[in-house]
C-alpha cells in the first residue's frame, strides 16, 4: 500500500504506513502550498536538485525531525554542512533504504544552491515503496533515455512537469509519457509562478488521446494505490 499526497509544485509526500518520504519540500514561500511546515514530519527527504523551489525547507524539516536527506553527492554534502543527516548518491546509483530501493536518473536541467554554489547534477528519481514504483522526473526537458527508464523499471506512477519555460511543456511531457509508458501519470510543476502557467486538464486530454492514464491531483490531495 502506498499513499501519495501532492503537496503542490514538485513536492509529493509518500507514505507506506511505516515510512514518510517527502520529495522536494518547497513549503515556505510557495503560493500554492495548502500545508504548513508543522503539518509535516518525514523520516526521509529526497531532493532532485538544489534550486530554491526544490531544496525549499529540507534543512529545517531534517533538523526538526532528524530526517535523512537523500541527494546527489554535492547536494548531500551541502545539507550535511548545514547540520543534517545525509545519504550521498549519484546518477545511476541505487540503494536499499528502510522504505525500499531508490535510484537516481538523469534530468536535463541545472542545480545550484541559493548562494550560487555548484550542487552537482540535477536528477530524477525512481522510488520503490509500498509495493509501487514511482518515477519523479525532477525538473527536466524531454530526453530519449526516458525510454530506457521505462524499460528497466515498470513504472506505476510517473510525476511529470508540464509548466514549460524551465521544464517540459505539455506536448513534450505527453511524449515523455509515451516513452516511459507508466500505469498512471500525474502532472506537476505548473501554475506556481506566472511563467509556468499550464492547463493540467489539457495535458490529461492529450495523455488520454494516446491511450494512457492521467490524473490531475488537487494541491493537498491524497490518493492510495
């Protein structure tokens, strides 16, 4: 069993009944975020990259709840310097955690800390948890190797950005769904800021038109698999 909550932007909470894992906890300063920091108590925090709208409140949450931050090597070193527990990884590497196996994938984007420090490569992440396989693409453009990710991992849930400008737009994200062939796709990274306005219902229609399943989640909504 896996409960998945879409917090908003690119932030999701995964809960298997024993472990709570949050991806890219952008809470403070997020105009679409329905929850507050005090509502969250994750044991694990996964970061796809270090931009402020993804690193977000990871350090605050990790310090308060003694959470383990999982990130690529340079970013993991950075949060460790802030006094957090960190597990260093990198692209293509996997590790077995108490919640299940996690592996980082490539993503075509950038990654730097709020003070401009290089934070290693941006990443997507494949998470096996609660008997399900979740692929959070991170912030990325479309790339052909998404086909390999889909072939090597039978993806149950794909979390794909559609906001354009900084990431894939709707049409490229539809092609990404075709490449990965997940059982279900959930759009993310849209309507938080003016430059990433997108219609998730348009994305849903286009995904369904190629015979794939899509669900538009409301901010704060939880679904169970």
